[in-house]
């Protein structure tokens, strides 16, 4: 491993004025989120739109849990992309591997935080989950596999995958030299080390893929195993969660890759071929998810029980119809855009990015539809139809979490190369 | 040495997961009373997480443990 780079690549260590302004704006949004959370913590969840199901005519899970599923869904990309590169030899998408891994880690952190936010008594909730959680409960799986195992495994993958680049950058005099040296931990890129890393990455990919599927399925089981909640009890929940996680995760990754392509001037690395691959992959995932939506629709409309019908009607033609049809539109439009490009082989970055954005809108709204209508309209006991409207507290906290995620991401980009540092031989640039 | 330590960590991790899931947590199946509701050892779920962590940490150990000639 030889290098004579004089400047850190991909904008690392270059804290531009734009970056500073963006960071200040994000910190302001985080402060707003913290302020809103402090009100919720001191006054209780009465300041939110959350209310008891039935007796108070509301929903106990709302925006927070919808975004928990969304954030965990976003985490799908990192490890799946990394595993595809490793197990299927997809070198074409290698430039986005680290972007995806960072997205996974940050999305999982946000997922963990939003669970804590949803708990009225966060400390009690956290301690008791570690103390009493029943292995048969999907919450056990969510906490052990998603938050702990999946997050830890992703961090291990990100760390080991970055050692080689850290070793290269540790040779360049900079303020971050000590940090890179620490990350590299003595890595010298010897043939033995390379072989060892290949072996570790392969086995990590093998170990993480089942964990990834289990993690997303477990989250689906949180809803799918609830017999007494019309609209939730379904064996399709788990695979549906996995499919929608893929859709939103790949869509979000497309947006990030497009932004970084522009900001870091890396059109040569993040070329159209790469986006073409992501576009086709996203198209296939949308088709899979739409299949689930159609199956769900056919099952409910053909022979559902009375209680199921109430929830279904609320979604298809009632109070939540706007959200349901917005979801369908935000999936069908990208599908048409991507399919048109696929058929005529005319790929346009702007259409691909728009598709990535729309599927994320669909993913957020669909998560809201998964969580809320079954609580306000799906009751086996004779309670009136309920309603749920989030308050500014909930919106501010979610906005704060998004800002935190963005701040973590843009900070990571400034302290570590978001793309692999190319091999540079002595005398090169 | 490297292989032995890694293998031991992986075995320990999986064993801890197995034991904490099947023998230390609350029994699987329907809840029939206090004994079947509470974990047999408090913080058994935390031990399960330690087990998951140990398996993945083995990868770090495998890569970071210095070679003999370096030692």
C-alpha cells in the first residue's frame, strides 16, 4: 500500500462554509426537538396526540412508531448492499457501499432513539426490557436483534471495511491523522491482512443477511402477531416489512448518492451505470411490494370479517383514503418512471432521484397506515371510532431526529471518506 | 492463536445466546402463572445481547490480533 496523496480525498477534513451553515441549521432543529421532548418528558404524553385505544378514542402508537419502522427500514440498505458486493461479486455498486453502511448505522441509531421517545417512562422501559423481556415476544427480537445485534454488527462491518482507507489516510499529515491511525489499528495491507479481511467480510455478510431478514421480520411480527387487532393480524406483515424496507432504503440511498455525486464532484465514480443498477433494483422491489399490496387488498375486500372491513373501508374510502391512495400513487408513479427507463434504456438521473424521493414518501405514509387505522378503527370491543392527530411536539421531535441523522451523516463525511480511497501508486496523484 | 480465540468467542457467543434464550429467560409458551411469566434469571435478555455481540466482536478480534512476527 503506497500513496503520495497530499490532500485528504472526498472532502474529508474540509469544513466548508456551506457545511458549517448547514450544521448550525441542523443543530437548531435538534434543539427544537430536545425542547419538545423535554416538555413531553415533564408533562407526560398528554402533550402528544397519543391517547388510549377505545376508552379515550385514540391511538397509543402514532408518529413515533411509524417512524421507528421507517428508520429501521432505511437500515436495510447498508448491509444488503455490502452483502451483495461480497457474496454476488457486484463490483459495480462498490462506490456506494460505505454510504449505505453509514446510512444503516445512523438509521438504526435514530430507530433506537425514537423507541425511547415513544416510552412515557424511558428509563423504566429500557431497564425492564433488558431485565424481563420474554423470548417469545417480538419485542424481545426487536430489541436484541434489531437495536443491539444489527446495530453492533453494522458498526463492526463499517469499522473493518474502513481500516484500509484509514491506513492510507493516516500517512497524510492532517488534524485527523491520529484518528485515522486509531481506526487503522496497525493495518498495513499485507497479503495476509487482505486475505483475512476477505474472509471476515465474507463470513460477516453470511451472518448478517439472516440477521437482517430476521430483524425486519420481527418488526413485522410486532403487528402481525396481534390477534385482537383487526388490520394487523396477518402472516403477510413480516415479508411486507422486509419488502418495503428494501424499497425505502434503496430509494434513500439513491438520493444520498446523487447529492454526494454533485457535492463531491464524483461523476466519474458515481456514474450513470451505478444509478442504472439502483434504478432497476428499486423497480423490482416496488413490483414485489405492490404485489403484497394487491394480495392484501384482494384478501380484505373478498371475504374479510366485519371488524377487518371497518379498518379496510377507513383506508380505501374513509378517513385514511387520502393517505392510502397517496401511497399507491407514490409507488406506481416511480414504477412507471423506472420501467419506462428500463424498457427504453434511457436513464435520467433526475427521474431516478425523483423515484427515490417518491418511494420514501410512500414508505412514510404507508407506515402511518400500518400503525394508526387499526387502533382508531380496528376494535373488537364496542367502542366508537377513534381519531389521532399528531401535535407539534411529535412533529418537532421527528424533525429533530431527522436533523440529528443528517448532522451525523454530514459529520461522518467530513471525518472519513464516504467512498473507498483509490489505490494510488508511488508517483501518482 | 488467532483462530482459536476467534472460534472460542463465536462458540461462547452462540452458547450464551442459546442458554439465555432457552434456559435463563422466561419459559416459552403460554403464561400460566408468575413462574412462567418472569425470567428465570433477571437480565437474561441482556445476556442474549452480550452473546450476539461476542459473535460479531470475534470478527474484530480475528482481524486485529497482531501476527506472530509483529509480536
